[in-house]
C-alpha cells in the first residue's frame, strides 16, 4: 500500500465523506408547501387577524431555519456556528412579537 492509497482510504472514512448528500428536492417541495400555506392563510382566516399573523410568523421562522440548515449547510457544521447564525433570528422574533403585542394585534 503506497502513501497515496493510505491517504485516500483515510479520506474515504472521514466524517465529511460519511454524511449523505442533502435532500435538496425534498427541502424544495417542503418550502413550496409552506409557501402555499402562507398564501392561503390570509384568505381563509379573515376573522382572526392575530392568529393568522402568529401562524405566518411561525411558518416564516420554520422556513428560515430550513433554508439555513440545508442551503447554508449549517446542518453539517459545528453546532456553535448554528447558534451564532440563529442569534439574530431569536432577537428578530422577540422584537416582532413585542411589536405585535404593543400594537394589540395578538
């Protein structure tokens, strides 16, 4: 076994080579489904403005986290990078809910 063969076999068993390719099409169709639900909410929930707004915010957060995990590849990176990337999301969510509460929408 030459030096190059040992390097290739060590590379094949590395953690980077062990994870599977992300299911981009499944993620895409999941995001399309959530977008259809988002578009339908204002038409179906005309009487409950606060609940509709809350559902739209929750769906938006789910979509943001899905995009960050798969398309920004945070699912395969260190957990601390995910926490750093999610910190602004947490702050923005808190600010959104406080502003909604302040305007008495919820």
